[in-house]
């Protein structure tokens, strides 16, 4: 699913004195720290997860960042917050070494990939290890500890027409922390060799595992029928044999080249990506801790695209701080806030200038870099002169 989300845009549009609200209408609150947090932020999910669900992960990718022109209802100023070109889908952990299967189109064109385990707030860095050249299957490697895996059977389970099957995934809403289940039946094998199911799936389900009643893996979600074309409750999955082949090839790559070096920098950047796309409305738009995290992240980037992400997030946090105080620029803030805003905008400008100089081609997919450079750190668009 390709989307662009940012809570800052909502903050800019809120009138003064109106508090940000969670989707249920209650005041937004911070999720508890630590590895896992429930949807309500107060404990584990009351719904017991199957082994299939516990191994199902959310895959989030970044392929670009652009500026959005938004007029603030609080200050009347025009701001240019950074909006990410985000794709999100589903995958599953297939062994404890960190191999994750997903759909190839979920990660196509991605510059940065983050993986989130069910119920967890900490993001894991991931890299593509192998992509099937003809089938919609990709295999990632993520750094982390994986207690729950969905192993691949050595042979394809037998199938029967109208046999009940189910899938696990993260459809539509990036705020939800737990996978959703959907069920259907086997319809037929297509001429291409893929399997057609009578099953309702949505954007975000791509790459999710499909199993039979015994919990045996049958394949991964690849496509869905287009409702606008009158096609409903149709899903196409890539069958297990193609998944198994891709995983075997990925393991061969790892044996030959070794596992990708994610390192501490990769973990920090993955967490920053998850924060940038705002997977939860529970987090306030601006946090005092954001400056510390961004300063750590600024020392971690290995590519211009990663550096552009840090610059964009620092830019957004600077704008968010100003908007939360209903101020136009840092000089109008109280001393403590002024220092934070100045450091955020200065860090953003420094990184954007560096990217602009050493990798100007990045501006094609990350035009926010040029926006920040041209702004020279000014957090609003100057009003047009009166004639």
C-alpha cells in the first residue's frame, strides 16, 4: 500500500485551543515504553494470537520525501512539512536468523525498510536479500530476536476446492499494532500457477501468510480484485513452492555474502522511520526526547537517502514545536523551547545541505532536501509582498 502520512499536517490544521485526539475521540496519550504495547497501551491484546499471527510482521518502506504546502490555522503562516512516500505491507518471520518473506512489490524501490513485530513499538532494520525475478516474492533479513516463526513445510499441502483458508496481515491502518485475520476458501489455480481465493483482502495485506485449517502455509498474498472494476472478495496468492524457492536462494546468498550489517545505526534509523510515518496516534507530535534521538540518528546514516530522512524528521519536529506553541519562529519561544527549535532546524539545514552537495540526484525523490536548503532554516514561507 503506497501512502503518505504525517500527524504534523493535522496539527497545522487544528484551530488554536483544540487538543489533538485519537481516533476514538479520547485525548491522545503516549504508549508505554518497552518492546511491546497493546492497541490501548495498557497490556497485551485480549484476543489470543495464533502462531501464524505471532510470526506476522508489518513491513514499512520509504522511497521518497516531498514538501507539502499547508496553511496553519493557528498562526496563519504557510508551512512546508515533509511528507514521506511510504509503502506498507505484511510479511512473516520464517526462521530465527531473521529471514522474513513478503511480497516483492511492497519493497520495490525502497531506500529504507523497517519491520515491526506484533504489538511492539521498537522497529527493526531490514534489507532485501533476494527477489524472485518472475514471482511477487521478496526475502528480507532483519536484525533482532525472533521467538515466533512460521516454518516452511518441505512439501506443498494438498488443496481442495472450497477448502477453508485464512490469512494474517496489517490492512489499511498504520496505527494498529496487531495483525488482523481474514478468511476465505480456495477457488482455483490460475493459468499462471498462482492460486485464486474467495477472500476479502485490503491494501496492506500484501505479503501476508495464507494457511489452511491445520495451520500449514500455502503461500503469500500477492494481489486483490479491484472493487472499482467490480471485482470483490478475490485474492491471488503466490503458492508455497515459489516462496520456498525464494527462501532457499536467500539462504544461499547469506551463506556466500554473510548477513547484512544492520548495526546500531540501522536500528536507530529504522526506529526513526517508524516514528516519521507515525504508526500510532498515541505519540504526541513533538517530544522533548526527539532532539536526542535525531542527534544520534544524524551520526548513523550511511546513504544520502537515510541522511535526507533525518533532515526531514528534524525539520518536522522543529515545525511541530513551533505550532504546538502557536509561534511563527524560534525567537518568539521561551528560552528552553527556543534552544530546542533552533537546534532542530539547524540540524535539518546542515544535513540537507550535505545531501544537496554530495548527492544532488537524491532531490529527484527527496525534494524536501531542496526545500530545506532554499528556506535557509526559516520555518515558514514568507508572505508575498503587497502590490
